[in-house]
């Protein structure tokens, strides 16, 4: 199963913050890649807690301001 989620990315000081609009989850890290990895981990934990398929492949649809 493939799950598409919309994420926004913004920079706050030295951190990249990613927010998942559909599940109201967020993560932050020093790089965009690490922040997205952290968010993906949180999404999998959420899906497990809701007893949804853990074999779900997560696809990010990214919205990113031009200023990053």
C-alpha cells in the first residue's frame, strides 16, 4: 500500500522543520533529509498504533518555500 502525505518544510534558525498536514505530525533536524526520515519514522509509529498496515510505503508530496 502506498500512502501519499503532504509535508511542508521551513527553516527555523538552524533547524529544518517538516509538518505533515494530514496527520498533524512534525519533526525537526539539522538537515532536510534527517527531518524527513524522522517524520517517516513518526508516521510509521502512528500507523502501527492505529493498527494500519505497517508495510505501507510513504510518499511525501513536498511544499517548500522558495527561501530555503
